C-alpha cells in the first residue's frame, strides 16, 4: 500500500457540492431549516434550564403545550414577535444579525 494522502473537505465545500453555492434556492432552504432547528433546540434548552415545563411556558405566553412542542421541534412557523415573547418569558435575550453584502446589522 502506497502512502496515499486522504483528501479532506470542509463542511462548506460539501454543502457547495451537494446543495449548491450560497444564494441558490436549495442551499438557502437547507440553511433556513438548520437555523430553525437550532432555534428550537435553544428554546428547549433554555426552558429546561429555567425549570419550566412546556405547559408552563405555554401558559406564560398564551399558547397550548402542543404548540411549544412544535416550536421546539421546528415543526411550526413562528413570528419574530412570538420569539421575543418566548424568550422574554424565559428571561433570556435574543439577538438577530442581518448580513447585507458583508455588513452586519444587529437587531435585538
């Protein structure tokens, strides 16, 4: 066996090859879904850290327990206003960063 060098690829290179470059519809859909999954996971971890059940959090913001479950599992749409309500009820800050041609704008 020769000393064959194994080629490695960055995650971005793999995404470029299989999903397309940034800005293509397939890549944008993937990135959005990934972001929503991470957001749901953050909500779940924060809720648990604060010691709330899904039902208790739902009661604080006026929604059913099932909706909190859907939010945490990224199976429902959510408005920015509702996100602020959720994180406010959890006594946690949420920040958004908008990128415009390499310029970053923070929204809190």
